C-alpha cells in the first residue's frame, strides 16, 4: 500500500497535467514498506514511525539502522526509506542529500529510476519557491530558486529524452520568472516550445514567453520595444491557438497592451500639439487609429484628428549643416507662444 502525504506542490489549475509522482492536490506518494516484520527492534521502530506519519523520527531511525547494517542491499533500502521520510517530512535538502548518497553508493539499486524522479520533484519544489535549504550564513534556511534551476538543469541535460525533461524546462523557466530574470525565462520557454512541440507545456511556454516582455518592461515611456514584441507574440499565440489553454488570457493581455500603447501614442500627439507641431501630432494619431482601432485610445485619437486642419503639410527638412551655435539653438527651440492680447481700454 502506498501512503499519500501532503506536500504543497500543486501546479496552477489553469495549466495542464501534474507530475505522475504527485497525487491529487500536489501530494507526494511515499514508497510502501515491506510487509514482513523486521527482527531488528530499531528497524521495527523506524517502520512504525514511518507508517504512523512520524517521518522525522523515521528518518533518524532508518539512518541509525543503516550505520550497522552489513548487507549492502538492505543498507541501501534503509538509506532509501530515510530519504523518503525526509521528503515526506518536508525536509527537501536532507532528502536531496540522501537520494544523492544512494545513487553514489548503490548505483545498481533497483530504486534508482524512482530516485531520479524524486530529484526532479525536489528541484521543482525549489524552482517554485516552495522549499528551503540551509544558507552559508548561520545555517538559516531560506528559499533558493537558483538551487532548483541547478537541479533541474542537471536533470534535463543528463536525460533530454526522459518523460519529465520538458517539465524540467518549464519549472526552470518558472524559477527564472520568480527571480525576475525575464530574458532567461523567455529563452527557456522558447527552447521548450521548439524542442518539445508535443509537450503538454508547449502552449503554456509560448504564452508565458510572450508575457515576459510585459513583465520586463517598465512601461512605454521608457521603451516601447518590449511591449511591442510582447504584443506581437501574444497575437501570434492567439492566432495559432484561438481556443487554446490560454486563449482568454491572451485576449485580455492583448487588449490591455493595445490600450496602453494607444494611450501612449495619444500622449505623444498631445505633446506635439502643445508645441504647435500639428503634423507630427497627426502622424501619431493616425498610427493609433490604424494599429489599435478597437481601443478607447483610438476613439480619443479620432476626436483629436477631427480638430486638426485637413491640409497639414510636413515641415521642411532640416538643413544639411548648421553654421554656428546660435542657429543650432534656434532650430532646437520650441515654437514661440502666441502674442499676448492687447489691453482693452
């Protein structure tokens, strides 16, 4: 009988699938104990603690038995159940150490394939910010997403054809996004979509890659290129997957970005209008209407265009050269304000 214990690694409900090692709600299933009763009282106590959910005590007990066990096969089993106990107790780093010790000391153990998947689970927990490890300072435990990136990167590189290799890339990207390393997250999600086009994460990767541009941007006033790139990728996702897993989210993101970019275009037009540079303002307003026709910004641009003369001409081109600083200052000066009205007697 397999025993299910809570672990708190549930994925987003809007995203596909859960790891086969996890039960409902992100629970981890610990390996069942052998049905025979051990003659070793220390081992019996460890087994009782394990069955009773006293995993911290079970881990200590299994390790104590392993220290005196002479049979390599049985010793490997004690180390394995110590690692399982640590994992079930939420001691991710200790379980990582014990699983690694099992692989290094007992490479022929039949437990190895399952242990490798356990290492994936531990890497995923760190990548999602749900696990802690001791720091180098005072032994204080803290979240370490970069450790998750390291574990999952090693997993994926060593086993690119493993059934969890695409999952590893997904959670590497999740970790990078959590760390606000948006270009790194985007690079990994793009790689996932290309290398694993049949993955359950392929659509998610394309959508979340597009979103990183918005997350990275500080707004159109600083740089519109990131927002424009994100908008293009979101539109590509929407057109490719009109009923996809993230189609509704993509449409909302597109509408928000279009309004944001359109409003910025209107603001730029108003800037030129205040300086009596109507032709430049007209170009911005026409671009807003053409590029973002379904937005409130487009309606505002239409109203402003209606108030402009219909025969606006572009300004003369600047001279090929400037002879002196005075002429340069005159070219750069804003338009002169209109003359003040004469006083009325």
